[in-house]
C-alpha cells in the first residue's frame, strides 16, 4: 500500500471500529446477566380480564399496562396464538420458545420478558413483554441493533476520511509542485492555507520558500548570462575591425597569426550567439510565433544540408520518414534544435559511416507523439555522462571538444527548445558502438485526431 492517504484513512478507521466493538463488548460483559421479571400476578390478571370481559377489554387493559410499565405486551394461548388477534412480531414467538432474538442474541442481555399462568377456565396463557426504547437505551430496544452498528462504523469512517484528507492534502499539493519544479517550471508552488500551522504546513511553506529562492537565482543567472553576452559583442566587433586594419598594415609574414586570431574570433562570436539563444530560451522569448510544421519536410532538408557537409569526412546522413507528423511551434527553433543533434552526430561518427535520422509517431499515455531518433556510429558516451549531455558547457572530453570546436551549448539549446514545445529529449548508447538521441514532441491536436481515427 503506497498511498499515505489510504494508510492513514484505513488505520484510523480500523482503530475507531475496533474501539467501538471493544467498548460494546466490555459494556455488555460488565452488565448484569440476570433476567428481569414482570410483577407477580400480571399474567394471571391479564388472563382473567380476557376470559371474563373478552379481547376488546383486554386490549384496553394492555394499553394501560404499556403506558405504566413502558413495555409492549402480548398474551398468547396454549397454541402460541395472540388472543386479541393482533399481529405477532417474530420476537414474541422467539420469547415463547425461549430463543434469543437476532444474530447478537447470544451476547446481549435479554430485554424480552415473559410470565406464564393458568386462567380461571384452566387454560394456560403466556404474557410476553418487550422493554420499550427509552432515552438511555444504547442503539435500539435490545441494547444493540445492526443499523446502529452500521451507522457507528460509517460515521467513524467519515470522520477518519476527513482527518486523513486534511493531513494528506498538503502532501499531494507538495508532490504536484515538486513534479512541476523538476520539469523546469520554476514558478511552481505548493501553497498552504494560512490558518494551518502544523508540521506539514511548515514543510510546504519551506518548499515554497526554496522554490522561490531557486527561481530568483536562476533568473539572476540567466540575466547575468544575457548581459555578459551583450557586453562581449561590442569589444568583439572592435576586435574584428582591428583585425581588418592589421591585415592592411602588415605584410604576409603576419598572415598566419591574423588568420588564427580571426578563427578564434569567429568561434567566440558563435559562442556568444549561442549564449544569447540559450538565455532567450530560458526566458521563453523564442516561442512568440507558433505555426503548424511538417516535421518530415524539415528533417529531409536538415539531412540534405548535413549530408553535404559530411562529405568531407566521407560520411552520409540518411533521413527515414515513416509517418508524416505535424506539430505546432517555432519552425526556426525546431530546425535549430534538430540540426544541433544531427551536426553533433556527423562530427563524432566514424569516417565512412552514415548517420540515420528517423521520424515516426508513437502512442503514449498523453496521446500520440512525434519521435525523432538520430543515430551515429561513433564511440558513444560513458553511461555516467548521458544525463549531463544537455547541460550548458558540458563536454565528455575537453580535449576532443577543443579539437572539434565544440562549446557544449548545442545540445543544451536543443533541450531547452524541445522543452518549450512540451517535449523531451534523451540520449542512450546503442548496442555495440554509437549514440542515439531521441526527441519526442506532442503532435498537433488535429493531427492526433486523424491518427486516432486511422
């Protein structure tokens, strides 16, 4: 049983029900077991009234006794028939035959009284009485009633349900807020009623404070990253101007050094551009324009461009579109996200091999999704590093990153872009050699309906 709510609810309910049963058993065990008696001569007096005055007078006599004694009376003859012709309840026949009434009769004190006598005519009579329910009677005229027990158990269950709900409601909200926070929504808060001051409420408040602090820190980090990137562009532009002037004023002997400076300046400019893109993605500024997009056409174009670039390493890029998929989002942003993964695969795949880009749709609990899988034949990635591939500036091998010119920002941009489109991205090593990066994007609503109808 994994639910804290069910554990608390069932534990309290079982405890309450057990308490009720034990209280009843203890009460009944301590009560006197002796059977009360009717006043002496009452049965004889009733039989005499019946034989001398008839059933109508007997009914009046019984009504008078019932008002005085707070009992229900029935007078039975030798054949166990009620002499006045009234309908006889089952408990009357049980009392006449000395049987306990009901399922719990063996446990309960007897509230059925009887007295036998012989009338003036010599016939035998039995006067049977039941104690009327009074204000102090416990759950019915016979001390315990099935309906009363059911009401007690259900009432305790309702109380325990409300108590368990009260205790676990903040935990449920805390879990939902934690899931949102883990998914990247830094505005997620659990919230708690201001009139609650118990330990769980304090835990929720501490979580909200922690989430607020995290949101502030991340926002400040992104703002700092954005500001630094903007500030670096100005001196970089002046550096490029200075490089141009240096080429004009120096001879051929300085050309190699200037070429190297220009190469590094270009890399720095690309890195700043990626940093600005990453900062805008974190702020959600890149999804202002949304439109329908055919992923099949986009992947074919990306694969064609990447295949042309990969020819220098005798590699190829192959696109396999199993089903056309329509998504809603930013075409430029999705192109950049997929292209980063494909270019990364062509950079590390073994020379003479091919990179495969496959598109298909799959069913998921939340509906159909478009799945893009990019597979290469490279050395793969250590298992411990798979979860860090999409972190900014992360590189599996710093030396290899310097050789390929990678800055560790391409896959980070891909992860942010896919997340802004409501999708996910992950990486896994292929059996043997190679790495596969999988991008999952939700299909457009109308496209989902078409897939479902097919």
